[in-house]
């Protein structure tokens, strides 16, 4: 239980919640853990949503298929990040997206109705949990705005540079969570055109890269 707590305590959902309360919370929310192999589907579009998932190890991609059958990666989630909470707060019963394990992963699941409704046992931590849920949803809205900022760029190069700038933080050298196909899906661009643009940027001395590790030479 302590190991699980260490993996999830950085998530805003558990802000200011002590380990002693977390142990009781696990029971109150009917929490359980499940493991998934790389590329295994956790939730398909159209499936009933009755949980909030939290990544304990590995990572997941949230994807959507458009009318032409193209797959778009909406976002990626790593350790201590959650999914399903927006659906919970919006009262959406069927998932509009597919959630897939990006690598071998372990996921902690909570009954979302037990998060957003008042606890009949009057658990002292429950009011804080609801407050944290609102903060988590607000944070997801900020991340959505960042994604919109990337997609609003007109050229593939501008999308790449905007994406890199958001992922690098203060470092010039950084690793992204996508391979080339996944990156193209995330940016909503053609993979071949994107690969050509990356090679041009490298020849122009703008970036260096090896697989999914990049370095911005001109910021």
C-alpha cells in the first residue's frame, strides 16, 4: 500500500491527503489495481465509463478515431497521472475515446461515483477529495489549451517546435513519450512529411535527435 501511495501522491487528486487516510480511501472508493501489456486496450470508445484510472507504472495513450479512420493521439499519461475524471464530472456514461497502454502498465481504478458523491460513512478526507477533483479537472483544461495551441500552428515545423518547447521544460535535451507514428498522430500531421521536416531541421542545425531523444540547438 505504501508503494502505491508513493506513486500516486503527486497527483492533484491526493493533494494534502495523508497516507493513513489514503489507506481508508482505497477501501471506501472500491479501488483495485490491474496490469496491462503494451498496446493492450484499457477502455474502448463507446464503452461504459464507471471509473477513474491512475497510472502506477508504465504509461497510457488516449486516442480518438476520426471519420476517415485516422487515429489521433489526444494526450499521453505517465506515472501518477489520471484519466476518466473529466467524464466523471461531466456525467458522461460512454467513453468518447480509446485508452491504450503505451507500455507494460499497472493502473489503479476507483469507483468515480464514490469520489463525486458525499460519503455515507462521513469520511473526513472526502470533502478534500472532491475539492482536489475540481482542481484536477481544471488542470486538464489547461493541458487541453496547450494541445490546442500546438494544433493551431499552421506548419508541421511550427507544430513540432511548439510541442518540443512544451516538453523540454528548462532543458535543451529531452525525451518525448512518442515514437514517430505516435508523434504524427499527436500532431495530426502526415508521418512522412513530419519525418522529412525533422531531417530538414536537423540539417539546418535547429535540432539534434536520436530516436525519441531530442536536443534544441536554436531556441
